[in-house]
C-alpha cells in the first residue's frame, strides 16, 4: 500500500509508492487516469527499492539516494529511503556487548548466508573465538532458499564447541519482520560489529541503517552508497570496506579488535541514518518539491512513526512478504480520492493499517481489475464491517495499543478470531 506520508490540509497531501508496485501492479491503461486524478489533492512520490535507469514522469518526485537513478527526468530528489529511517529504539545505550559479530538477513541468494558461514568458519580456524549471532528468516518454500537447508549446513560446518559461541537463529515465520523493532534493536545494541555480506548493490539495506543508527561499525563489500562519500563515512571506524569476499574476515578482525579496545565515536553515522535526523531533511526536501510545483507547503499532518517499514511497503502483491496489503491497486487509488473518508479512519501511528482494515480488510484477496479502471468495485464500507470491540477501542483512543498487543500475542489473536470469526 502506498505510504501516506502527509494528509491534505492547508496544502496537498503526500503519497509515496514503491518501484515494486510500479513495476508489478501499475498498468498505464488501467491506472494512469486514476493516478493523475489524485494530483488534485496529493503530491506523488516513488520510493526506489533498487536502482533504476529512468524516473517515471507520472510521479512528482523521487524518494531515493544520491545517483540511485540515472535519469530523474527533471523530477526533484528527496534524499531518504527505508535504510535511513531507523527508529529511536536503535540508539546505543552504552551497554556491555555480548556478541562480537551480528548479521541479520534472509536466506535468499542476494543475502549470501552461505558465504557468512564461510567467513565465520575462517575466523574460527584462525583462532578467533568471537561470539557470533546470525538471525536469518527462512522462506517457507525450500526452492527459494539459498542455501536450501541452512540448518543442516550450520550443523555440518561447525563443531559443538564452535556452536557454543556461534548463535544461529533461523526463523520461519512473518518474513521479513519476525520481530518488532524494539526486540530487534536489543540484538543490535548487544553486538559490536555488523557484517553485511550481501551483493554490493544492496548497500541501501534497512539493516545496515539500523547498524549505523546503533553506532556499530559495518563490514561489507565496496557497496554502492553515495551518501557514505558525501558524509565522509566510507572509512573506519564507520565502514570497513572489502574489495572482494576474501578480504571480509580480515576486515571483521580489524573492526572487532578496534571495538574491544574502546568505544569508537560513531555519532556521525547515527545522525545520518536515524529517523530523528532524517525526517528534518525529508521535510526540507519536500518543501523544495512543493516550491518547484508552485504549491503551498504546510508542515502539519505528517506521519513519521514506523516510517522505515511503511515507506517501502507494497500492495496488490501475491508474496509471502508480510509488509504488504492485498487490496487491488485500482481500488486503492479510487479510495484515495475520498480524502475525508481516509482521514476519518486514521487513528493510530500506522495510517496504512487503519485504511487497509477499515476500508478494505487486510486479508482480502486481490481483485481482478479487468481492462477498465472504472470497473473497480470498492469494498464494503467500514461502518458495515467494523466489529464492536474495534469501534469501542477507536472511540477510546486505545486502538493503537490494543493492535500492538494483538499482533504480538498468539493467544489474543486466537481469542479475537474465536469471538469475531
């Protein structure tokens, strides 16, 4: 679902779509007229989940890093992305570190989990008794996994003594976010060095932003990340850059030993990748976007909570990734034209969840949109579907808290489904 960054008020609202949505579910013949019609009330941005050659002209601005798009087609650049919006819970608290090395990733080809195993084995063979933590989400379908069975590889490669200091934590549920950020941040704040063995073009990953926001040195390949050069962060103690994979073990040793000798000052990295600082830059860039479009700008009505997750969220996608909603693209665009109704259902820190649940139903199947966007059928209004307990919680301003408890408790979920099937 498009990220509702700002609701219309004294100035237009701001919507941010993703390149995944544009490439997968946006079809000009069906959706262009609908998307254009939103511009009466909204400014439209496109968040880049990967590098592109050209910025589609239908979107008013690009949400991406420096030089990530070869040709912006004259569109303004908002220099932020999901990897530069780490929430405050990742801020280092000066605690004693338990793990020397941390890696968080998915068991897919680009994340190079197998190579991380090899790096750890090399360190152990060289006599380094570092404590290692690997948190890896494993796709449900075995054919999507690389390696296909990471647990077997872990048990085959490492002795019992090595496994005592190498904590391997495979997770088979709620990919890509099996933990909430507060829980995930505990692992970051308890570790010294973050290792990022992904392909070089994966340099804008959310996880390395979390690491720098936690004031952790990062070890990785010569990743594409122009902001590192602009901010002077492409060097120790911020970044230990390897020219190729064989250099990574040596870089890990350098980073870990530096951290063991004392706490390095990585506050400059935290300021570049924390949402506290990035949102001020985001507002400044958006003010310039409005100016270039000759539109008045109001800095009220922004939704900055959970922005690291929300800004890269998709909808209309039939994937196992839980950071998406299954309403049809055309229905959502049509609904967004009713700005008053959208504003009325937003009551929490996650406006897309509110809209999805109140106006669409989070688990609705994806509609067949046909050839004509005018054939889109809107779902049942919220007033006819909302359960009494949800209405009561919203009226009492307790819905946000209750929703978090629901999402993190299997028992509460089962009870809710029992009483409201």
